[in-house]
C-alpha cells in the first residue's frame, strides 16, 4: 500500500470540506432537488472518507511515535 503524506491528506480533507460546502450552498445550481440531494450525498461521503483517512493516519502516527 502506498503511504500518503500528512500534507496530502490535509489537502484532500480541505478540498472535500470545501466541495461539500459549495454543493450544500449551491442548491440553485442543480436541475432538480433530487440532483442536488445526490450531489450533496456524494460530497458528504467524500468528506467522511477524507476525515476517516486523516484520523487513521493520525492514530497510526501517534501509536508509532
């Protein structure tokens, strides 16, 4: 498995957070409420995955320190 740097994980978490906020605030940009809900769900899942990865690395780093 390829090790990802702390900086890369932090950047991904920040991008995921920004993307989620943009989607959440941009309901008016979608063709329908259902399209917006789907985009928001996907953005939220991406944010959760980025947060989980970041926490996992932090725990692993703390355990090996």
